[in-house]
């Protein structure tokens, strides 16, 4: 019997358009840098973002922490700008405040599903690999959507110090949710981190394909599949036998 369910964050709990998000962030960087005497274009910033994302992916796959400050420093480096702590600190703070987020939305039927899980006596948590936006800002997004109260525990990588699929972050969640692997399920969109991580930790794995249907080709793990695949959170309880 499943007693605890955890969720990934991006493309599982929260949906966003990467294109809109990148555009808003680029425009903000242009304004900040131009204001301190470093005029740059959105195209230049966009290219630097792409380079920073590549650096993040390498760190992510190697399970080496790459937090907001690292991302900001890498973008500034790729733009060829001098090391100015005040500018870097301001940009990091803006990410922490959630000032650079695009228009976000909850995944369809998520709020109702969280309520149903709680009504069924299931403890609910988050296991999230954090990128440019720190967990402090990610929490506030869920507070604004009025769903944060449904979560009993959270395991954000910038707090725990490790990424999925490392069993350590799943163990952190189990401890906080007071559950055993056999009684826990994890819901997420990515095969490499969410599915492989949950299966490797002895959990039930649920791949949520409602926002991003990951075929595994980008990570070269097309053979890895979850115990259950759902396209709508409304199907989660039934899939788990709840």
C-alpha cells in the first residue's frame, strides 16, 4: 500500500514555456547590465544562457552541485564581463526573489489530485533538482498557487546537496515522510532522474507525460521506463491503487 508520494517540480507540478522564461530573463539581464555600464544585446545574453545551461547539464549528470551563483557567474564569464560582486549578487538576489519567472501555471488537475492524496491519508513530498531558480523561489510559486500546504516534506537539491537519481535524495525524502521504499511512489517526467532514481531506490515509479513526454533519447536511456505512465494527474490515484 502506497503511504507516501513525491513529485518532481518542473513539468510535473509546474508548467512553463522555456522560450518565454528565457526571453524574460534575457531582457532583465540586458536592463541590469546596461544600467551598470555593460551594454549587451538579448542575443548575446541568450547565447550565454545556452552556454550556462550546457555547464549545468554537465554538472547535473556528474551530480556536482551547480547553484544560482554558479549559473550567474558562468553567464557573466561567457559575456566577457569583469568580476563585479555587486552586479553578480544583485542578479542572484533577483533569482532568489522569483523576480525573473515567466507566467507559470500548475499542471492540469494537480490541485485536485493533491487534495485527494491527502484525503486518502497519503503523505506528500517534493524531490526536485534545482537549476537557476533556487528552492526559496520555487516554494513561493507553490504558495502563490495555494498548494504548498499539501506538502509534508520537500527535498530540493540545493538543500540536500545531491541530484536525482542519487539514492541519497530519495532517502532524504523517505526520512521526512516516514515511509519505506516499498510504500513510496515518485512522480516525475524524466526517465534519467525521476524514473531511474525511483526504481533504483526501490520505489514505485510514475512517469508523468502530460506536459513533457520524455522518450529518453537525450540521455540515452530509452529502455528505462516507469511502473506506470500517466498523462493526467487525475489518473494518479487509480494507477497507485488508492
